[in-house]
């Protein structure tokens, strides 16, 4: 078991555009949100390599719930400490 500690969990947001118009207006085609932070990223790689991992850190507020939901969907086990604020 490899324990990763990410005290500053993040919600990484990626905006996808179908093409770039350098002289005009660019419209977002899709938005992707994913739990991130160094420990989470390491845990994703280790899990993909077949290692047992446990993600720990602080999570709270709506952002914390989104992070928890994403980690659950990715089947990454967690032991997050709940806090009040994002």
C-alpha cells in the first residue's frame, strides 16, 4: 500500500476548444473537471501500474465534494479529512 498525502487538493479544469482563431473569438466546446494535486496525480499513475494506493488530504465545501466524486469514479480509495471551507 502506498499512501499519498495531498494537503492542497485541487480541482483541475480544462477548457477544450475545437480550433483556435488567433484573430477572432474562440468558443469553449467542452469543460473537463478532474481531481488533482501532486499526490492525486501520483496515485493515479501508481494505480494504473497496478499498485495499491490510498489518497489522503483535506477536502471541503462544493469543491471537496467534486474532488471526492471524481476520485470515487476513478476507483481511487480515499481517507480524506473533511473541512468546512473549499
